[in-house]
């Protein structure tokens, strides 16, 4: 009788713990799904504003206009977009090879970007988004920024750079590290921080 009681108690404990694990796992997936939706919206908002202004500057003054836009207006647009979000949500761009020193990845972001570079170097197609659970109330969502052909006039190898545009870049950012890229390279990432209160 005692053995049966212990066995049924053990089975109940296993069932309870697996139910709790499944519930906890479901909650994590649900939380990640919500965080990804928030991040997608933030990234879409920023990219829409950036593209619209970038195209306008490019159309008006060519590659030099694009450089001037990036150096004079990009930070302002990011700040304005961040003001439009709810408290606890913010977005930024980070990279391992910054042009603007403010875009330099911090230690934890560097670890993620270095891992993504390593995966890409081994032929892995990078995910559209990567969710990092920092702690119970803080999630970071990374969206890799992949170099497109149009990026090369300011970020490409020496033979692809627009000379006038790069002259303007060097005048503004003498310590620029953001060149030497090819189409398809990882340039950096948009990072959306979501902090729940």
C-alpha cells in the first residue's frame, strides 16, 4: 500500500511539473510573440521615416545629399520615433564598424552581432529577427541590417564608393569604420528594447 501511495505521488508530481513546464513554456512563447509584434511595429515605423527622408535627400542632392541626411537628420528621426512609442520601448541602430561613434554596439550587442557574423560566414541564412530575454522584465529584439546594392556608394569597397560622398563622410567622421562591405554582408542591427514595468 505504501509503495502504491509513493508511486502515485511520484506520478502526480511528474504530471504537475510537466504541466507547469508546459504552461511556463507557453507563456514564454506568448511573451516572445508579443515582443516581436512590438518590435516589428517599431522597426517598420523607423524604416518608413528613414527611407522617405533618405530618398528625398538622394533625389535632391545625390549621394552627398544622402550623406548629409544621415549625418544631420538620422539621429533626430530616431529620437522622434522613440518619442512616439509607449514608455519602455525604444529603438536604435548598432554596428561593429561604426561611422557615427554613437552607433557602436555595446558589449552584449557586440556578442550578438559577432555570433550573427560567424553564422553568416558559415553559410547560415540569418533570421529576420532574434529575441533575447535579458531578464524577467527586459527583452531585446534584433533585426539584422543586410547591405543592399544601393548602400555601397557610402559603405562599399574603395572601387564602389562615391568619391564626393565619401569626401563628405570623412570630413564629418574622420574615424569612419563603416566601409568595405559587399552586398549581403551584415552591416549591423536595429535593436528594440522592451522593458515592462
